[in-house]
C-alpha cells in the first residue's frame, strides 16, 4: 500500500511538496491548509470564482432536472446552442459540443481535412492546443512530444512573432512581417503545399504572447490565399477572458472555425467547436457519441454566459485594463524584458528564470499566487477578482521588483 493515497495519483510527483494547497475560498480568494489566504492569479477554468451562489444554484437545479436520453436534446443544450449562436452573431452555421479542448482541436482538424480533401495542418512554435495525440503533435511545446513519438503525420510548425525577442532595430510590424515571410518559406520548401487548415492562438496560452497589431489579419489572408481553413483556438482567450466575449472580435477576424473551452464550463468538462461550413450529413457519423452535451455541463456553460451578459464581462474589461496598465508601468525595471497581455491574461517576462523565481516567491509571500514558467510570471485570475485585489498584486510585484533592482 502507498504511504499516502495521494501517491496513488499518477501525477502526484508533479504536485508533491506543493505548499499552495487550498481547502476553501470565496471569489478569487483561497484559504490554505495553514489557514492563510491568498489571491488566486492562476485559474483558467473556475472563472466565476469559489462559492459563486448563482452558479451553485444553477447546478443544483440541473441536477434535479431531467437527464436527456441518448441523442436527445435537453433544454440546457438548446439554451447553450442559442447562447453560442447569439454571442457569435450568427457567424457560424453550427456547433459541436465536446468534453475537452483537446477533443475540440482534434475534431476541428479532422473536419478541416474532410472539407478540404487536404492533409497538412499548420500550427505554431510554443502553441498548446491539447494533450491528446493529434493535439499534442500540433503543440509547439517540447514537453508535449519529446519521448512520445512518432508524432501524428501532416503537422507543420510555423514561427509565432514574439516581439520581446526581436532585434532592437526591428519594429513590431517588421517582426510580424518577418514571421509571415518565414511561414511562406516553410510552406514552400518544408511542406507538401497541401494545407487543410491553419490553427492559431490569438494570444498564446503559453506566456500570454500577443502578436503585433496587424499580423493576424495578414495571417488569415495568407492562409486563405493558400487554400487553408482559418481555425482560431480561443480555448483560453474565449468566453470573456480578454475583456470581450471573443478575442477574434478585437482583431477583426473572420474564422472558419472557432474553438472554445476552459472558461466555458466554469470547471465542468465542456468545450465547443463552431464551424462556418459543416460537412454533409453522411460525413457526420464519426462525430456521434461522447458526452460533450451532458445536461449538467451545458447548464454550467449557460450560467457562465448569463453572468457575463449581466455585468461580469464589463467587470473583466475594467479589472483587466487595470492589470495590464499596472504591469506596463513596471516595464522600466532592468530585470524585466517585457510586460504584455490583454484583459485578464497577462504576463511579465524576466531576463532569467532565476529572477522570475525570486520575484514569484516574494509575491507569494505577500499573499498572491501567480503562475510561473521559466522566466515568465503570468496572471490568469478568476473573472470575479476585485479591483482592490488587482491593485494589491501590482503593489506586491512592484515591491518585489524594487528589492530585485
């Protein structure tokens, strides 16, 4: 027998020694086993916060309702489909509900190949996209793939413009154009030129990197000129994270497919694939089955939409603007390479991982819990985070940087 039942969890080696174990909370505030409280700045799923009374009531109502029969339409599913259609202003012809973002990514690629009769899929360096086989093969993160080969065939990776790494003599626009030229060269010399789709995160889930203004419309045009479907992965940025319901709206894009997840279910497992042009009926058999339209998960997504429409989205815009402005005001410190983000998806990139670790430790000691990967400290808090909590975090980060400087 294991000394602790927690060791029976396959992922326990990744969490052992984690001192940030929460036993309760309210809103964005977590209560730890020690009795101390900390503001959660790293929560991509439970966006309505802990102990959200309206959400809990919606779940109780759904649990006491009717469970839809196989292939049936629950009222919760019908409401969610209406929400999705209304929120995207009728831009898409249909939606497919899945159990996870990884599954949504995989089906998007399979449908793109079916619709175009082409094989290759283009994604980007340091992209995430998911943990399942095809989605992980598309990911630009080595940890998703190294040691797990062979990878799924037909995946081609492109450079994603990260202006923090560009030469000082190069403008942001030139950085984007240079990456587009590299993409064109890779397409011409490193692929079979049989692109079914291009899949892109509009603000990268890894590090909150946002491409320079004007790059994404050019990328969309490039994809369409080469006969590819333009698939926007908003699994992290969608459903209000950036201060608008979807980030593609801010960029003026017209995606052929839209992928949603994470915030959609407020912690329950549900994701969505929205498509402009669905395959013929005979080609849809492969999609049948699964549990993405579970009434409880659909009810959760409906409540997320309801709260966003009843003031939460405008709140995200306000506190998100304050977060990004506050971080930008700290960009003058010598140890800071770049402050970036949009809405409640922001990051500080430091000159080294050691600096990042020291700053993160000081911020945590002050009662704030951001994420930290390599030399990047990132913030993806619940949407209900208060202005006071955002300002407190900026003050704690400023104090930590003063000590580091």
